[in-house]
C-alpha cells in the first residue's frame, strides 16, 4: 500500500500526528464514547462512566499539551493548515481544563435534572475538539471548520434539558443567531480572500505587509464582517443578545462550558485573525474593537447590576468579562495577547467554579437560581457560601485573586498601548459590575432565609463529591493564581511570544 | 533616599503583616464547637503584631527617620516588575504602631454579637490589610492592600452592623472601589511612562519613580488627580464623603473604631506618600484646591455634626471635620503643617477611636444612640463620664491633650501658606468645641430619668481598654517631643523633595520669626504645660 502511494504523483503532506493529540484525543474520545453507548447495554455501563471517561480524555489531552509545550519548534500539520504553537497549546489547555473541571459535576447533575449524560459528554468532547482546532487554525477555512464543530455541539448541548422549556428556547436562540453570525463570518472570509488572494493567515499577513492595497474597501468590509461574526461568538455587545437567555436556559454545566471553553476559543480566533493576520491593519480595526469593548463593558456590567437571578447575573457578568478581554485584544500587541490569555485562563476557572455552585443549588429542574433562593446560604452552608464569595470577589477583581491579576494585566496592556480612556472605562465598569456581585453576597449573608420551612431540601442540597472537589479546586486555583501569579504570567507571556 | 534593613530581625515588617493572616487562617480551621477559643486566638495574633510594632518603635533610629527602616524586598511578579517591598519611615512609623495597638484593643473591648468565628477572622484580615498599606513601598503592592481592606470591612458592616447595614456596606465598598479604580490605571500609566522616559525596565518601586521625575507637567497633574480621587474618597474629603456617615452609623462598634482610627488614615497617608512624594509639582499646583476642599470639610463637617441627633453620626461627621485639618496641614507644604498633619493622623486615630468605643459602650447599656433619649449619665456612671470627657476634650483640641499639638501645628503651617484659609479653619476649632461640648452636656448632664438612671458604670475590662487611649492622649499632649522628633526628619525630606523638583517653589515659612524651629516650639509647649497657661504663649511663638 505504502509502495503504491509512493509511486503516485501525489505528495502527501507530512503530518506530525503526536502534535495533533490535543485535537485528536477529545475527538476520538467522543467517537469512542458514542459507539460504546450505542453498542453496550446501559445496564452494563453505569451512567457515571460517561463523566469518568470525559474527565480521563480531557486529562489525557492536558498531559499531551504539557508534553508538546516542552518542544521547541511549532507543530505544523496538513501543509500548514493547523499550527499547534504555544498559543494554541495554551488555549487548548484552557479548553481541556474547563472540560476536565466540568466533567466531575456531571453525574449527579444529570441524574437530578434528568439530562442524558452520554450525549452531554460526547458533545462536550466534540466541542472541545472544535475549540482546539480554532485555537490552532492557520487558515480561515480551518478556523471556520473548528468554529462550526464547536458551535453545533454547543447548540445541541444548550437544548439538552428536555424537561425545561427555557433550555429549548436557549438552544434555538443560540442556533438561529449563531447560524446568522456564521454567515457573516463566511462572507468576511470571502471578502478577505478576494482582497488578499489567500485564506492562509500567515499569507494574509505577509500579503498586507508587502503590498499596499490602494482601494481597500473590500478588505475593510471583510474585516468588519469577520469582527461581527467573531463578536457574536464571544458575546460582545451589540452582538450579545443571544447570550443571557442562552446562558440562563442551558443546563448549568453547559453554561459553565460556554463561559469558559467556548469563550476561550472565540478569543483565540479573534487574536489569530486580527492581531496575527490583520496586525498590519491594526489602525483600521482597533477603533472598532475599542467601541465594541466599551459597549460590551457597559452593557455587561450595567445589566448585571439590575438582575435578580444569580445565573443571569453571572451571564451578564460573563459579557462584561468579554469586554475586559477585548481591552487586551484592542492593545494589538504581544503584551495584549499575553493579557488576554491570562484572563481567559483565570476566568475559565472562576466561571466553572461559580456556575458549579449555581448548578448545585439549582434544584430538580435546574431553575432555582433566583437571588432569594440564596438567602441564608451563609449560615446554612458556610463552606459553599465562602467558595462562591471568593469566586465572586475574584470576578470583581479583588486583590489576591486571579481576577485582580487578570484585570491588572489587560489594563497594563491597554495603558502600554496608550488606550488610557479604554482602561478608565474598563475600571469604572468593574465598579458597576462589583455591585452585582455584592448583591449576590448580600443575598447569601445579610438576608435571612425566610422560607426555610418550605424548602428544606433546597437550602441543604446535596453537594456531591464531584462538585465539591471542583469548587474546592476552582477556589484554590483562583487564590493561588492571585497570590503567586508569576507562574501563569510567564506561561501566558511565552504563549504570546514575549 | 536610601533604605536600611534591620540587622536583628530583617523580616520584621513582613511578619507584622502576615501574623494576622496566619491568625485568620487558624480561626478558619478551628471547629465551630469551641466558640470560646475564637476571641483568644484573635487576641494572640493581634497582640503578637502589636508587640512587634512596639519593638520596632524602640528599635527605630530617630536620627535617620527620613530613611526607610526595617526595609525588605522580595520579588513577587517578576515579569511585570512588581515586588514585595516594605519599610517604615517617620511618616508611617506611628501609623503602623497605632494600627497594631488599636486592633487588640478593639478585639478585647468589643465582643462579637453573633457568629464570632468569621467576625474575628475578618478583623484579623482587616488588620493585615491596613498594616500592609502603611508599609508597602511598591505601587502595586500598595494598591493591592489599599483595595483588599474593603472586603473585610464590607463583611463587618454588612454582617454585624445595625440598621441599613447591607446598604451601608455596599455603598462603602462601591464608593471606595470607584476611587481606587482610576488609581490603578494611573499606577500602571505612571510606571510605563517612567520606564519609557528612563529607558529602563518597568518598575513599580515607589522610591525609584519618585526620585526620578520624568513626567511632563500636564501628565503628572492628570495622574495626581487620579491618585487624589482615590485618597479623597477614603479620607473622605467633601464632596465624596457621603459614604462615611452611613458606614459609621451602621457599622458594629469595632468596625467604626477601625474605620475612623485606621482606615481614614489610609487616605491621608496616601496623599502624603503617593501625592506629595510622587507628584511634587502637581501637589503644589493643586494645593489651593485641596486646601479649599479641606476647609469646606472642616466647616461642613462641624455644622453637620452639630445638627445630628444620633451620637455616633455626630462623631462620624466630626471625623470629616478633623480630617479636613490633616489635609490642609499636608497641603500647606511646610514643615509645621505637614508635621502637624502626620501627628494629627495619629491623634485623630486615638481620640476618635476611643470616642467610638465609648459610644459603643453607651449603646450597649442604653440600646439607643439618640441624644435626646440620653441624659444625666454622669450620675450613675461617673467614670464613664470622666473618660468620655477627657477623650472629647482631646478631640476638641484642649491644650495639654494630644489634639491641641497637632491642630496648632496644622494651623501654624496653614497660616504661613494660605493665611485666610487658616483663619476660616481656626473657626472650625471653635465649632468642634460647640458640637462636642453640647453633645456631652446633653448626654451626661441634667437629670437622669428612667433607664438612664440605671446605667452601669465602666467595667474593669472596659476601663483597661480605655486606659491606653487616655495614656496616649495625655502623653502626646504633654510631651509630644519624642513623636515629633521622629516625624519631622521624614517631613523635612518630603518638603525638600518638593522644593528640589518644583522650580520656583519655596517652602512657605513665617516671615516674622523665621528662626523659630519646631524644637523651640516643642520646648515652649513643655514649659507651657508646666506652668499651665501655654496656649496663647506658644501661639505667639509661631
């Protein structure tokens, strides 16, 4: 067979298969799980194995990332279509780490709420594979493939809670608006291809570096379309409209994945396309990202402050965090990229931890998320309340948490790029967002639980070993990254090529 | 400015900050079944810090008070040039000592009303945050501590406060966080502009940046405003003071004590260390504005205090007035004014801290702070009345007690710098006498009716808590020399720094008797205290 291939006039590209393990492992893991579930009777395979398998696959992916990180050269595959450089590996670690953190919470959640755990696990792994492809994409078409793989899995995951109407609504909204944004993205790709003659990111960069396009209307239109398409994916205002309802309606562990892994992949794509490929046209897109960042910060924090539902507060706060990350993108520098990567890693941990606490408290139908349901948590479940408090304070950017260091790094990048006003807007919006987090804390500690007699099981929900371990891990990581940020800081700087 | 490391105990300041944190962690790990142990553990941790602070006071070299002593530096976030750098000089020494001493007193003096474990843990975290702010010599480290103190205080007000506690806690948090939000941007901008002006690596080292002024005048002014806003909210200066009365009134007693005695000083200390020292030109430029705001605060705080029906709210507004004195002393930009300002930071901490403790004791006995419902407490509680009177008179600024020395120096300095503002501010002294004496009269004099007649007097424990306050009030009023001796060299260095870096700026000193030095002043005050009629005499001396 090999001899036959060698005689053909086709040169097959050399593929560094081990270098692709961060993509292959979750993809293969998903397919294996899918086949096992279809073939093996469920009495032989308890539901808990889905989550165990997911965790194992994600952990194996993380190990492969750590091993590949040690290599000096960037890993290229498929004729330079996919590049597993340090940045791709960093984002892959964030994505796979999020999946690994969410997996232990799934068995108990799925049993309680009645969500099919096998489907959820398969789709989560597929979404992770797509997200890693996005992070490693060296070509707009590959980027699109990764984005679609991830998004379609995410649409279905959002609608998986079949007993809850809001979940179906979440899936539909996410799908319709997501498909709409994909059209923008594709159109943008086409226009950029028309302007530069290539879809390869490096090719676009070197073309724009070498030639001056005199009539650049097509390029600029393509650039705007790309920004709209990717802006949808990261839920940047004014393209955020799908996010709150989808976050609230989706099963809570899925929301955690959307806020961590999906967001990380979206920002990785944004960096790949804008900072790396279109870096020479930064003067054109930086004002647009400036405006997007301001709008996202304002919308996210102000609307978070007026919500009365914990999950919805976290949804809007996720939008405001996207605004902060955009501040780093807007810097259009290596420092900015490093700050974005730091922020993504820190926020992924915080988001998974916070949504896990919400998931634990959300009751049989995954809809008990109002602020009033948190009343008395500080007295009834002091450890859980303390955990959520630490995570919320981290989101507010309080020192000695990763949230502070993350905010500090994006602010530093913005200031270094002379975007002083953007830094000021970001910090002021952080104060507004802090109000939202403080309201949650007030609900937990400073308000007595009025209806304790009515809902004894809800005020004392079973935490479970998996969720408990995840919350503890998230809190410890958040504090550790805040007290000794040097480790993550040097990793993210290396990933950004500093 | 060079720095001295301690030879006998190099990590003294780091340990000072970390001991309360360790205490808080021990509390967190303790089982809930032994509630009787929480307070002793908290007390031990804060007492160790206090002992260390007193040791440092003894070891402090008064001759080189302008230099950072007990200096120590570790790398923290190497990639960003952020370090853990600590040290104290004459400006911060007494603030550190006062903070370390007041916390154990507040812990002994006031019991947690409920849930003692988190209460004492938050108190210890608060102590670490306050101490860290005073000893930090790295801008980011300073910001980190400046900001972290909000969290424990938020929980203390919200969890153990009274009335609209959740509202007051959130208001406190957001006001102060808003102020410091812009300061973070300014800190980062300062470091980057400094490094690009110098061509060196980015550093957040306070001394390096301050001693090497490279900013354009206009830039420095903007950055100063961002810093000043953060400090103005914390001080609080008019018109950003509105969080203070709510926070004080609704906070638990120990929270009010710490808020007034220590946390307000974070703002005034910041104005000196990170205002004058970092931005000398901008400080000179904005001095008239700051003095105006200070004077408005003095008059406004005094009038508002006089109108209050709630005793605690009255003391809270009196803080607004007193802090106004510190600000005008600071921005008088001469040795007298700034020394008086720094001294007054300590004095206000002692006096107002003690006043809040006493108000807390009255509330505990009578379950009300409405002045109209109190009256005649002197008869059933003579000792309480006596202690209250001494503290109240120290707050008024009676000669022979600590408040007088500071206020005199402040007014002296302000008079030399901005004569007419000093005259207006001096009226504030009289107003302070009006509202405090009037309040004292209504609460303690007159017939004791109803429940007032059965008010118990000071208990032993309360007496022991108040004794150090009274001792400090009298000592610093009678013999301020050792304190001033340690503050003055640091103040002189700051003033010299301003003179060196601002062309055309000369320290505003008295034209009539330029030869009168602070030593003479201190000496004349000593004499004045001995022959008992010193007030007018020493004022003439200035």
